[in-house]
């Protein structure tokens, strides 16, 4: 396939009236009325390129500057509709400097405000002068006490619809844009973005460019005292100085992962693949920002046992970043594909048994979550009208979606399914797609070609119905047999002795997570296990969180002090939610949970705060 150099691609994008990205990335048009989480009307006027020129003020906790939008006007007298949330706009002008009328709509609690710009005739670019709010949902400003070093830190988290809190744009995954940026930050702080790093300095600012068309939620920034460690010519790790060497050791297999993905699913199209480790308040395990995954330091266990997360974020370079859900009800097209690819990467790099353990754990978690979830939320093609798209970010799009793809692999064979996947990525590269488009492609390439293999697969049951279909594939692991036997014996004997007999000191992380998956131990048993294996002092956050969950529910006293320290220092929502839920099981625990949360809440990202405010029925004063 013919590709363009960075300079040629960016110049073509900015200068061309069609603003086509490499590989004709933005040629596909979707009706924005299908995206209930955006005010944009790209069928009338579509943003094609975004240019940012921003300065970060850490004292005021705001970003201020300009955003210039290059437009394609399909309806000449139509206004430009943008998304914004809390932005302080001071002026909108043409490139020539002429004022352009605009109006900010009434805010909606789920999707923010509309920004209507009344375009003069023949104008195809506008510049917006603005400033973010100190409480912008996408931006977390951290004081030095909240970082690993002596300097402050800033990072963004745009998915699903938070980019509109720091950039005025068409914040819909159906609208893909190329972009560039110049960022000025205080001396001693290095900005990084999800793009090609073009260089710069403190005086002139740091410059970045993304010549491939991406959805708005993938425009990301971080800024802090950061150092780089190369893994390979195209892979590196970035982190604060006290973390970077440990992170580089943990991720020494990054290049092997990228090469494995290319072998399985086609070329890596983003140039570099770097990983930036953020402070511990980051609300997710990782975020698949192109060129530079943002990751939590909680995966640095010292033994590579948690690097499946990096495999997951890397896989998004194909499923999610290259081929993107067109609306948030199609989110499973991002995450179900990515979990499936992650599992294949882990098999390729670490072996089949590791993959089977990962699948078994995730399917057990899915089953547990389904039992407490409303039926309408158990569907892959979920209806999110009138709701925040974060409500759909459960294990359903991830693990039920991956199970569907494993079912298809089983029906058609791995070789044919791999051929299908490569065709899906190649023929939809740099496009945003819907569930209907996936079903049509699946029917054309597999279902209609082999009716015998497809006869037993009911896609309506898989995609449009609740629950897990009866034909969902299982993936039990031989490595879990001894774990299950020890688990049953420990519960029966109320003792840690069966663990010692099973040589549990040699267990890997996945085996311990299997053991702790159903926290129904009593305090006496937990005390014996803790004495033998020191789980209360585990440096592995996955094991520690599962252990603390079990300890809180069993009223095991040492778990309470450790859980308070954990909740005060870690901001990953995956860990926060179950531990607060465990505390809420008793009146004393509820009082403890509220006391901790009132102190920890300012340390958490807005994504985690939204979830926990609802869980704890907390109303900030």
C-alpha cells in the first residue's frame, strides 16, 4: 500500500479542500444523528483538521490558547455545530481575524453544551480563543505530593466524551480528524502527546502532529517531569525518574508484542509505539492513545504478570484506533475485538496456558457481573440514549464481545478467521463503523460463504439479547485444577495448610486471582493465609485488591488499615469500586468508606469520581 511521508500527509490535509488523510482515511461519512452523545452535524459541516496552540498554567490549573478548525462544508448555509463542556470562550474569528458569531447552548448533564458557530460564506477555517475550567473533566492537575517526584503533573483522559472539556470540537467517534499542536509548559516539565513528537523547547514550545485521522477521544496530553528509556528503535517507555527504569524492565517485551501483532493482524500503521506511565491517580489500567499508550503504574508487579494490559492497549492500534466504533453503543467493536486480540498476543508471546488462564478469569468476572446487571445492559449493542456512555463500559463489551469472536474462530477455524480479521482491518482502516456494518461484512466474508459452519451461530442472540449465549466457548486451564482443590480444602478446614501442601508459593498471579475470585473466607482462615504468604503486603496490585476485598468482607482487621492506605493512594477505578462496595456491606464499613472517600476524592480523576459518587450516594458540598 502506498503511504505518504509525515510532511506530505500533513500538508495535504491542511491545504486540500477535501482534507483527505493517508489511505483516504476520512472518506467515510456517517450520519451524526445516530450519535446521541454529540451535538455535531458533520453531514452539514465537518471538522477535518484541528490545530492547537496552548499554554498550561499549573497555578490556575487551566489550559489557555487557541484551537483552529479546518472545515469541509457540505451544506453552504449551515452553521458549524461543536461540542463543549465548561470551556470559557473569549472569541471566534476567521483566519483573517474577522469576528464570527457564536452561541453556547444550555448544558446537558450527560453531554455538556452545544457550540453553534454561524459561518460566513466561503469560510473554511475558524479560530477559537478559549480557556479550560479548573475542573475540566478530562484534565487532572496533580500537585507534587500526588506524583512520584518533586514536580506537578497533568494528564488528560478523553474517552468517552471528555475531550470536549478541553478542546472545542466535534466530539464524536464518527468524526475523525488529523491534528497538530504547539504546547508551552513551565520550565522543567515536558509535555507529551498521542502523536508524533516533533521536538521543541521551553521557550518556543513543544510541537506534535498526527497525520492519520483519529476520533477526538484519542487526542491526549500529559505533562510532567518525564524521562525516556528506549526498548527498540520504535518502542520506548516514559515515566517520572523514580519509576522509569522499573517500568522499562517490566516492558522489555514490548517490541516482541508489536512484532507478534503485525504477524497476526497486519502492519502497525502508527510509526512509534511508546508507553507513558502516569501517576497512580490515573482512573484506568491503560488508555490506547495512538503512538503513546497511557498506563497505570499498578501493573508494575516486577514479574511481567500484569503486562496483558499492555497487550490490550497495543491491540487497540488495530481495533479501536484503526477501526473505531462510530457511536458509543457500538463500543463492543472496539473492546471485544481488542480483548480477543490481547488474548492472541499473550498466547503468541507467553504460551497457550497463560492465554487460557486469562480467558478463564475474565469469563468468571463477566458471569459475576451479569448476575447483578440490568438485562438491557447485558447486550453488546446497548442502547445508551439519555445516558452517559460510561454506563456502557462494563465487562459486557469487553468479555462477551471477545467470546463472540472466539465462537466465530471455533466455527470457521483460526486460519479463516485470521484472514477475515486482516481483511476487516485493511478494508476499514481509519474508518468509524457500526454494528450493522460489521454484521454485513461478516455475512459477506464468512456466514454466507459457509452456511454449514454458520448455522449454529445466532448473531441476534449474541449481539441484541441479554445474558451469555449457551454456545459461549469456555477456556479452562489445567493450571487452575490444583488451585480449585486447595480452595475447597481451605474453606472446609478453615486453614492455610492446604495452600502449603499445594506449594502455593510457586503460584503465578493468575492462580492467586483464581483462588481469591470468590471472597467467602472467614477471618481465621485469612489470618492463616496472610501469615504464610504475606498477601497484605503484596506488591502486586491485582492480588492485593482481591485480598483486601476478601478481608473486608470477612471483617479481617488488618485488611482495613491496608485498604485505607490503598484507597488513598491508588485511583484506578477497577480497584476502587469493589473495595468501596465491600466496605458498604456493613454500617461500620459504610462510615469508614465515607470517611476515606471525603479525603481521597480530590485525588481521584473525574471518571472515577462519577462512579463513586453514585455508589456512595455522595453529594459534594
